[in-house]
C-alpha cells in the first residue's frame, strides 16, 4: 500500500493499533508505518545516534537515472491538421519530437475532452472512472457521474510518491461542475489528482485573451502582458509559467525529475490568436475544405503516414460541397480557417519554447516527451455555418451571415468567441469520416502522437502503426520509470489498470499489437475494435443539439477491416454479417464490463443541473458579500425564472458607479450596475441581441436598497421577461428582455458581486468596474 502523505504520527499509529480491537478498526485501513529507526535512542542526545532522513527523490527508491516527463496535450485536433501528420499547418515543435523519436499513426482517444483526460491520467477507460461524458452532462449512473473515484488513482499520484515534481498548465476539465467554487471540495482539483502546482483554467474552454485563470485553488486575474511584454495570450502565459517552473525546479533541486503536463486550451474554441499570426495564413485556404482533404491525403501518403492503398473517405451528405457555396460564405469560411491555422501554429510555437527551455538546461536527452495532437478529433461544434460566438451553439441561437461579414477583420481577436464551420473540422480529420463526438469512427478518435526520449528510444523519425489508446499512456510511463502501479493507494483498493504499455513498440517497428480489443462510446455513438476489425454505429451528428429519433439497441452498424482499410472507407456489413454480429456482441460485453451501460444519446437534457449535486438545490434565497466570484455550476440558476436581485448599498454625495451583480460577460450574460448615476440592467443574448433597461432618474444617495425584479413570460427556454427597477421600494424604471438564454450562460466566466472580471457584459465601461460606493450585500430571491 502506498501513501500520498503521512496522516498519523508513529505514536498515533501505535495508539490506534492498541485501540483497534475495541473500536472494530481493521489494521488494513491504516497508512503504512515508517521504516523502523536504524539509529540509537538513549536518554539524551549524547548517548544517541541520529539517522539523517534521505531526500525524497526517485533514486532513493532505486530508480536508475529516472527521466523528466513532458506530456503535451492539444485540444480538439484532427489527424490531418498538424503538418507532422500531413496537415497543411506547419508544426515544427511536434516535427522535432517526431524526428527525435517516433510517430504513432494508430493512436486513439475517446472522442471528447474530459473523458480522454480522465483516461490519460488514470490508465482506465473513461466510463470506468465515471467520465463517460463531460461532467456538465453527468448523470447518476456509475459510468457518468463526472467523478474520478478514489479507486482510480492517477499515475501522477504514483510519480509524486516517488519524488517527481509534478506541475500542470492549462485545461483541467476533470473537476465536477458543482465542486469548482471557492468552497470546493478540492480533492478532485489538480492537487487531488497528483500535482504540486497548477496554473490554468477549470472547465471546458476559456477566453484566450481574458481567461478564467486559477493558480492552484485560487481564481486570479491574468497579467496585463506576457513576460516578454507582448500583448497577453493564454498559451504564451502557460508556456512562460511552465518554463519558469522547470528552470526553478532544476536550479533548486536538480536531483528531482519533473513531470510537466502541458494541456493547452488551444485549439478548442474560441479560436483566438495574435493578429500577426493570422496574417501569415492569408489566402492559404481559399481552395476550400474539399481540396484541403485531397491535398492533405496526398501529403499523408507521400510522408508514409497512411498506407499507399488508403482510400479517402467521401464528404457526408449533410456537409455542403465548397463549390456550391455563395462567394460571401466562402469569404467568411476561408477567413475562419486562416484564424484556426494561425491558432494551431501559434500553439505549437509555444510548445516549442517549452522544449527549447528543457534543451537549454541540458535535460532534453533524458526527458520523455509525449506530444498528443488532440484529445479527440477536430470540433464540428461550430455548426454548418461557423460561429462568431460559441455560446450561440450551446444555446441554439442562429447567427446571421451579415454579422460575420462585418467581423471579418476582427475574427480571432478579443471581441469574438469564434469557431469555424463543421466542414473544416471534417477536413482537419483527413482521411477519416466524421469529427469530435463521433466515437464510432476514427475522425473522432484517431489522433497523432509523437514520443521521444533519446536516452532510451534509439529510433529517429520512425513510424509505429500498432493500435493503441489513450489508456495506454499511464502504464507506458510507469514501466519506463520502473514503478509498479499499487493495488492499494491511500488505503483504497485500486481498479486494475486497463491500458497496456506501449514501450514494446520503441525498439521493434514490427512488434505484434498488444492492444487487440478496444471499445468506443460517446453520446450514443458506438464502436468496437478487435483483431484488426472495427464495427461502428453512428448516432447523431455534432452540429445538432439532439439526434434524430432512433433506437440505441438497433443501430445501423457498419463493419470495416481496418487492418487493410486504414481509413474506414469500405463498409463490409452486408458481405460479412456474422463477423458484424460477433463484434456487436463483443461491444455489449465490453459495455457491461466497463460501466458504459446504460447507453444514453441525450445532449441538452443531460446538461440540466438538476441531474447532478448542487450547492443551490433546495434554496430560494442567496445573500452574497462584496467581491465574490462563483462559477455557474455553483450559482443559482436564473434562466427563464422569476427572481429579484436586491443590493444594499451606501452611495456617497457625489454618486457612485460600478457593478453590483453580473454573470457571464461579452459573449452572454447579464449585469445590474450603476452608470452615470442611474441603475442599469443589461441582458446580453450571446451577442446576437442586447436589452438595456435604465432608470428614469438618478438613484438617491445615502443608504439605498436597489432592486431589479425579473418576471419571466414563462418558465421555458428563450422566454422573454419584464424587468422593473426600484430604489428604496420606489419604481424608477421598467423594460423588456425580448429573449433569454435557454441552456448555459457561460463556459468560463463567473457570477461576480461588486465588480466584473473576465470580459464586460456590456460595452462602455472598463474592467473591473468595481462599485465605487459601499456595497454591503447582494441578495437573489427566486420567486
């Protein structure tokens, strides 16, 4: 049994052992006692012999020259996106890792972000660790709780026990939504998952220019600039922090190896990147997505990334041919792709800076680098027409083309939360079918992986085509550092590791596959790989909020002999029905074993917060102090519900301005604030429509009770509302909110009291727009 940290003194342990029979305590649940003291204890120090404790470093545990470890995980990347795997976007940092080691061309993920990340860290299938879908869509079934159980400790926790210095930069989407506030609990934040330091964001995505930053457990505001003085961008900031920590760690304790988990928010939406990077790609995608697929396919063959006999899969009927589009749409969509290409190239550049820093320290030869180009396939969540604001997708709000045309020159900048069209995502997934979310086909699950460790991997620039899955990363790392995964951790019996080590492939390109079976499931999409065959059942497409009606137990299954058909291009279901039935039965056997059941294809219904624990459940009144920040998962749900916001303030004689209460920001949300002496309520419908209600007269000075009474037309999605404003019970204004947000206010911004963080909910004031009078409390009452 291993300990994360000592919890009892030796005297306490002795006392507990003595008492155990009396209180029914089993000795097995106690932490392991320390090794017996090897010195001598006399009556005083003069006749005693001390033993100096050893530093906790891997060599203390018998590891020979343990490697540093760098895992790079880029978000929402298609197999045909990075130049390293034949894409049109230059990615020299990944090229460097691949040329210094190996490319893996049959490596797989789960088709969605947080499930892949849970599988990566634990070495178990995503349903086995309660992460069958993102936490915001979790349900009360074992495979879908959104909670990584204590019986699935991460490999980072094991490495930390053996002296590694673990740090994590970027995206942590494995904290249950209801545990993301300042009250936690924090056992499933980064520290609870095995990391000594965290710098990034907690959630699915964030604004690259105004991120919802967290350092360890504290929410912070980003710096004004990057360390080199350039305008702030999150990916650069993450690289700055990682480099700083690596250098400092080696300066202070060179004997301690580091494990750096560099998990960017890029290239997930919003596609935001410095403007000078966008200009590098101007005009490069005017040929459109169909031609991009063909060009990428040719490069992949020429590079040996795909076999010579691979077939390019056709465009789905639901996606338009590029040549059929009006010129105005082509103009918008080509620009969106230029932004995305710049975002990709910029991200790889920042990864390269981290690798350069390791090289500058002389540590590169003894650093194991695993560079994963994607936690799933490229994202089609931009819909058929692309988006200026991703929140319109999550709330099913159409965006007119004329708004996109007006935004051409500012796309990729801080005024937009943009996402390219689904057909570009399909193109990024060349040569495969489909995209992110589609676990049944390789477009959703096949991702490029490069591994290097010059001290151990002697191959240079070689390709490996063994079939592997993200659950294989954890056992690979533990084998390479010479550590067995414990059967118990922190007194909890551990689930078996379900991955297999990939180390056998390092020295033998022709080694037989050791992963012979792997199931896939996401949002009702089903797949099973076994001995070179793949059965696939498609359930819905990513750009629809709900799939068409269907029967999850009677899906139209497809069959592919992927040992010979690399791209899943030739469906053999009609020719080999017996083989197909054999695989379908195997899928359901695997589904039963790994907590995939019950199958669930719902999307929006599963986003309902009532499906999960809630800090607000059963409460109708919430009183908050000044300068409080709460994520949406810990805030009262006000969507299309009657409610009253009451602020108790003291306004000086000269008047006061500033925010009283806001949720969300530039890309969706609402705010109640004072501006120009008047009380203002502003409602931002995902940037498509805005509604402002202002008081008819300035508010009085002195002790004042300010109110906004929101009366919804109905308790249903998109319902309008009447908003009335009051000062000391006297009505001072009234107006209408024409339509309201139905599903989710924000992905990353918080509910703020007394100031506004992130981005402004209304243009026309500067952040943090702190209330300049005295704010005692703000109360929200649900009627």
